[in-house]
């Protein structure tokens, strides 16, 4: 672990102590702290702590003015398999390093991000820590959005690249982390434990806060662009990564730092450099994905309109409050430079259509009649008056391959909304006729997410439908979607508060010549489902080939033939679920002959089964809430570290109890 320290008291003590108390153990840890010419007792405190901890090595040197130099000094001394950078004003959760090292070891990844926590309001990244990711990369995760060096790095990666921090006062860690990301063999994210606590110093002398001029960032920003260009060929992947630097290292600082510099420095030194970045690294696909004010700024820089750049930055706050223009089904920011022929900025720079929020509320959801679900509420696009409204309900099945279904809504006047006159026609009523909704065909089996396509003045915006305002949700209904096939329809609310529909399996017929009486997991053959029952017909010869089947919404299926008792008293079937891909599977009893496929009902008392497939543990268990009429079995891969932690917590609770 590497800790650069300059005038870091009193936070330093907690920082180093948090490193010394890591559960990974001091025998597995070397701590290298570099005192960068401190004058506040930092050096003496490091020596005191080192006298108590043989794993702590302290280096004293003259002040370098940057955290880069002491980090590099320590990096040259490091000998461990991994390197972690800890700033002297921050501290770690006790189990942070053990978890991160275990994650890297288990998944063979070169970089591990541990969840960061804000102390005292300091901004920390959050998007990447929404879920734990054992192995990912910078193109399919939000990892690249955090370029601070407070991460676990495999040291062989840093040495292979001969990677060291550039000696800049600000932005010194971003090109370092960028180069590591761009060459890493996998990235892991630990999001289920608070690993790194980040805070501002009580005396306010963090380098991030004291080196705030744009001039402090110029070298680091250029090196970020050059690093990405060095390791990625031109194309979509480079644009994806470059966009982060265009937004955060180029446009962001221009809006709030450029005018702090002298006009001479801006015109003679900073502006030419910034234009060079735009010419070399900012492509059209990058610009298209940015917010309107950044698109405008970059177009002006491309056109070398220095005075206009200064003007739009100076007037940014006032211009942000300007209205919008609706034209040809698009909405534009009504900026003073919009369609100014002398400036020549394209309309696309002012287009805000795809970023306008949709405000909506579902006031009721209920069954209007059998098979018809009725939704009422209101919806409007912000800053677009509800003239010529044409709202549609959109249904998209996310666990089966059914095509999208659109249901036109009836729009009507509604009162009581903000800016009432503009959004007077925002009300809607939508009826979903489940037996005919899919182009006069029944809605297919699966789980359907509901959306609203809100339209006004030719402008269209689609939004996920929220749950009803009323506490009562519509009850589960049994609907005949096609002749002789009653099916369960279950409205439900997702964990994000959105409204969805579960179009379930067909309901068992009362005239089937059997009854399921037992469900269990085979005692010796792990991962094998056993279903048994009694026969109610005149004999087994009437049943034909009775089978036990499991099937998911994507069409994956496995089945086994049932054995029927010779005396006609019962049947039993054994079906292995071992080897099925993870997911949820409905359990049914199909057969040949005049009887339809019928569902196996959910019976209480059935637990889970555990088996190993390719040396990895898997489980299967019934999901009671998945359907009111059908047994649904969920197959899952076991998260071994999480299961072990849960077991340990149970043991601890028993001991303490």
C-alpha cells in the first residue's frame, strides 16, 4: 500500500491506522508512506506509527509539490503482487484489501475498484458501484468514469507498462489510471462493502482544491487524450472512451475555470491548445452524444470563433434559462446563436429533443372487463405544449422473443397540472385487450414491461410506466387468450417502481385425468426434480405418453417421460435440471392424446437442491411468487463468497445470541 503525505495531520493517523488494521493481516501487507517535506508533524507521526508496526516503511524527502513524486518513489520500492494507493486524508474499511485481493485472485483481473464512500460531502463516483462485478471491462461498465488512482492494481501490469505518475499538480492520476485501464486484463468491482472513505481535509489544503486553475490541468488533460489515442485505434471504442475526457477534462473545466485566467493567457496560450485538442480528438459521434451547451461550445471551437466562445461561457447562466423552439417534430434550445447564419452552428447542436423529460402519473390500473386492462393517468413532455396529442402504450417482453406491441390511448383534457394551459390535453386512457393486443392475436407468455410513447406537436418521447398512485394493484386474472386456454395475467410492480405484466402459463383443466400430489428433489441424484400424482381416469391406456417438462420464456426445454402404475393408481416422473442455464423454468405435464399441456401446481414444503457443474455450485428452488397457478423453478449459480459471508454472519449471530 502506498501513502503520499504532505502536511496531512490530523487525518493521517486514522489513514495509517486503517491500513494497519486490515483483516488481510500485516504479514500479507507492506505499507510505504512517503513524507513529502511536511512541516506540521506529519513526519514525526509516521515515525511514531512505524515504531509500532514493522510492516510500515517511512521515507522522508524534500517537498515536490505534487502527489505524483512520492507515489513514484514508493512504487519503485514496492515488492508485493498488488499495489493500492491510499491518500493520507482518506481511510479504508477494515475488510477492504482482503475483499479486493480475493476478487482479483478469483477472477484473474488486473484492476479492482472498491466501493467509495463520501465523508463530509466530498463527491465520489456511484454509477460503477451499483452492483458487484467479478469481471468486466471499461467498455461494458462505468469503470472508466472514475480515473482516480484509489484502486488495487496488479503490480506486474504497472511494471510491464513502466507506468509512473507524471509530475503534475493536478490531473496527475488520470493518465496513469487511463493507461492501466486500457491495458488491463479484466476489471473487478467490489460494490457490496464500503472499501474507501474519501474526505476533504479540515484545513482545506487538498491538492485537488488548491490547484484549481485551468493552467494546472492542461498538461494532464493533453496526456489523457494522447494516452487513449496511443492504445485505441480510431473508431467507436476510442470515441466511447474519449467522450469521458471531452466531457470532464475539456468542456467541464472550460465552463467554470476558463474565465478565471487572464485574457492574455486565454488568447495566447490556453485557447490554441484547447483548439488543438478539439481538432485532433473530438469526432462528430462524440459531439452528438453530449449535452447541447457542450455541443455548441465545441462547434464554436472548431470554427475558431474565439469571441463567441468567451461570450457563451460568460453568459452561460443566463442562456440556460432560455426557452425552446418546436419545429418539424424536434425541440431546439432557443439560444441567441440558434440559426444565426453568421455563426453557422448546425441545428443539431441545439437539439434537445432526446433529453427532454416526460412527466407522467398512472392514476388507476384495473380490469375494465374480462381480458381488458385499463390504465388512466396523464403524461406530457417538458417544454412541449400538449397540442395534437397522440399517446400510445408500448409493451415490450424482456424474457421471450415476442415483438413489441403498441396500444393507442384515448387522450383527453385534464386539470390541475403545473402550467395548466400548456398541458391541458395531457390525460390518457389506455385499454389493453390481452386476447387481441398483438395484431389481433393473444399477448404471448412472458413478462412484459409497459412504456408510454408520449407525442405532441409531432415530438415523440418514450418513458417507462410507473406504478399506479393508488395503493391497490389490479388482482391476478384468469383470461382466455385463445379458445380453451385460460391463462393467468398478473400485474406487478418492479423493484424500481415500474408497472409490468406477467402473462403466465395456462391454468390446469378440471377434467384432466390426474392430480399432482407430491413434488420434491431426488435424495441421491442431486438436481433432479420428482413429481408424482394419482390418476383419476379409467386407466393408464387413456393417458398416452405423459411427460414432465421444464421450459423457460426463451424456448429452452427439457422433458422426461413419466412412469404410470400398472394398476392405474398413480404416476411419477424424474427430470434432471442439472446443466440447464440459469433462469426461471415453468413446470408442466404435456402428453399425447386429447388433453392439453397442463401446469404443475405449486405445492408448499419444497426446498432447494444443490449440485456442482464443471466444479461450480448451482442451486434450484421453487419461486412461490412467480405464478399463482404454476410451479416455477429458478436455477442459479451460487455466489460462493457471498454465501460464505452470509453463513459467517449466521454463525456470529448464534454465538452472540
